[in-house]
């Protein structure tokens, strides 16, 4: 990491620690994204901020920045019966589902991946388990 990059990260961290309101947190996040290589209009061409989360385009999959690679994930086929049941059971997913054709949304103990190869129907108590693990209940 170059000295300039390290300085900019430290400066951004200091500004974020001084944040007292949601509006100032959003402004700090926009400023940090604007400094990302390829940024256009305050948002990087490779990242988007939506409904309080930042997503990064990783090979055509919009991935929630809080997702930790290797953590449990359940893939669901878009617009399948399983998809609509999931949206009814986890309505908090709705704002993030329109970001792209494939998306990974981080949960507490499991994450959701919307992907054409995902499940199209739930088996047994798979939906209830997914909801519980996503919310961390």
C-alpha cells in the first residue's frame, strides 16, 4: 500500500469516526466511493451503494461487501417459486434484488445468492432455516 493510499484510508476512517447522523454517514460513504478508481458521479463503476449496503461487481455478480467468501450461502433461482417465497419471508431483501441479475446478499449466519443455477423449490424446512440463519435468530 502506497503512502498516499494509506493516508487517504486513515483520513476516511477518521471522518467516519466523527459521524453523528445518518446523513453524514451517507456523505462520508459517498466521498469514499468517489475516491475509488473508476468512480463516476460519486459511485465507482465497480460498486454501488443501495439501501445502506455497498455492492461490488465481482465477475458479473453484485456482491454485498459484508459477505465473507467461504461463509454459508444458499442460491435461489430468480423468479422461481422459491424466489417469491423467499421475498415474502424476507421482505428486507427487496431493495437489493434489483441491483443485477446475480446478487449475493450477506446475512448473519448465511447469505443469499440469486443465481440461475439456484434452487427453484424449497424442500422440507429449508426456507424456515434460511430465514432464521439469514436474520441470525
